[in-house]
C-alpha cells in the first residue's frame, strides 16, 4: 500500500494543478449528466447496432473525450507543441480508431448464427462478443507495435513483471467485503451473474459448469484488451509523447466508454482509471490492472452464483 501511495504522490506532485483538475472534473460532470439525461449512447449510438456507421459515431464520441482531455492538459501545462507532433496524431488516431472498431463492431452476431447451425446462438453470441477483441484490438495493436512502434515497451506493458504484484492482490482482497455487501442488494442480482443458462450444456452433453466456465473465461478475457488499450497504449505508449500527461486524457476517455453502464459504475471508473493509469505509468506494466479487473469481475460473478445457490 505504501508503494501505491508513493506512486500517487509522485504523480500528483508533478501533474496536479487545481485549475486543470477542477476543469477536467467539471467537463466530466457535464458530459456524464448529459449522457444519462438524454440516454445518449443507448438511444442514439446503439440504435445503429449492426450498422458500420456505429463505429464512426463511437470514434467521434471517444475522439471528443480524448482530445478534450489532451487540450486541457496541454493548455495548463504549457505543452501546446504536442498538437504539432506527427507521432501524436498517428498514435492517438490509431488508438481511438482501434477501440472504436471494437466498440461498434457487431459482426460476431452473424458468426453466432453460423456456429453449430444456429443451435446455440445465445451461448455463441455471449462468448464471441467477448472474444472478438482478438481481431479488433489485439491484432491491430500487434501490427502497430511491430511495424510502427519505435520504443520497446514490452508490447505496451503486456510483458509479465512479477515484482510488486503483491500490492494488486492486496487491493483485490480489500474489495472482497464490498463485493460481499453488494451481492446482498437486489440490484446486484439483476445484473450478475452475467452468465445465463442457454442450454448449451445439453447441446454439448456436458455438465453446466463446463459451459459456465467457458463463458467465464471468455468474459474475463474481455478485460485484457481494455487494459491493453487504456493503460497500455494510451498511457505507456503515449507517455513517450505526453509524459505524465498521458494519464488524464485516458481517464476522461475511459469514463466515456462506460456511458452505457449504470451511472455509479461510470463515476467509479474515473477514480479506478486514474489509479490504474498512474500505476501503469510508474511500473510500465498493465498486469496490475488486469489482476484487479479480472479479480473484481470474477469475484462479482462468484458472489452472485453463491447468492443464487448455483
């Protein structure tokens, strides 16, 4: 815990300005309020599910968030030169483009109909929805890393670094009482577990725990590309251009990708994203975020299974 506090203290000492952070908070407050008041993402962007224009809309949304964050940071830190750097535009547009493709892509729906002649559509849909990031995020980032990236950074922090991982398991342990408490709330059980009985186990003639495990592995995987993009590419990758300024725009954009989720989750993503961003910047590794994300997700699933007696 001391290490985490030291990381945050060092980052805040170098990056924090009351006017900058206050304006960033105001910007987020206004955007979050407008989104939930108008039900913007769900009613307007998701209305085009299955249409490629949805990818464009996501790109415009995320670009607005990211470049607003960069604009605030460069203005208050006197780094307007960033806007004239060719590599800034190459990196930022690549990252935003890749994640927008991932967010708006719906081709896995067609794949789900094809798999096993549409007999297990629901199960295939839920699994492929979580696995499609292999094509839409991992592969494009690997190609960019191999052919464009000039700074060796262990594939944006994906290279395992086991030193110092204890802190993340400690943070995860602290989450257990909170998740346990949440699991007793009716609203929690309305959303979790995300696994749904689709009778796929009957189709494969296996116990249901087998299909549940397959789903949970796919569900957990989907957090890996999120960490790779936000704490990896947008923090570790962009740090060569923005330095510590890579964190704030990432946090703002990270909040925007939660617009389709409950307001509380969107707000908490700001604080979680900031802490994980600082840790990634300091350690040049995203494994802390992966551990936290996967751990919390699977603990919530487990708590819901226990509550439902499954």
